[in-house]
């Protein structure tokens, strides 16, 4: 369906492009938010991604999945943003002191006791922080695999790397997280 919509959008069908936007805007936002941890930047990445998709539709290779192509664009934009990121301080910036920014703790819990909820929330926060501190080359692979649930082949296509490299980075990323979490937990 994605490929058909991309073909139609390539011929100037705006409705088809709007359908592509509807299909992927939330997925790209979640990917960007998980990589950048900033809602405003994630929104900008979504806009930049769809702008690049629109201007480069003629370059889309129909032999590959559209999802792989758009994830590659979004992931590369996030990686570029992370590389260029410098510490900035703003009164409008999201607070990173644990109050209100722990979206996991805001989800309704299936746990029965407040103690269990607290342990779960703290664990999730520690995992998220560990992912945040991992090297960029591991972070993208871990997020795409475990948070976006992409296969190794899809990650390989998105990052334009051999599957063996993806496996290696995934293994090293898990080792990094395990060692980091062993110290904390």
C-alpha cells in the first residue's frame, strides 16, 4: 500500500501524500522523540522528514519498502541533530529533573501496589537514561530494534550497513546497557 501511495504522490497526487503523512507521522515522531528526548525537536524532525520525502519522491526505489526509506531519512536526521547538538539553556526547555518528563510513569500501570509502581518507574527511567548515555552508534540500533521493533534486515536497510555490523552494534549496545545497569541496579 505504501509503495502504491508513493507512486501516486510522485505523480502529484496530494491526497496520496497526505495518506503517507497520516500513516507515518506518529511513527517518525516516536522514533525522533526516543532518539532526541525533546518534543519540539521531534516535531521538527517529522516536518523535515516529510519535506525530504516530498522533494525526493523521484529518488524512492520501489524495490525496497517505503517504511525502510522513510525510517532511514528520519534516523539520519536525528543522528545529524545529535551530532550538532550543543548544550543550550532555555526557559522553554523541558525539565530533566524527573518531574513530568517521565512519560513511562504517567502510563496507567497494571501493577497493584504503589511500591511495585515505583520500582517499575525507576527501572524504566534508569533504562531510558542508560540508552541516552550510550554511544550514538549503539543508540540508534538499540532504539530501532527494541523501541521501534524493526528487524535486523530493516535496521540494516535504514542505516545502510551490513546486517553483521548491525548484529555487532546491537550486541555491544546490549553489553553497554547491561554493564551500565549492573552498576545502577
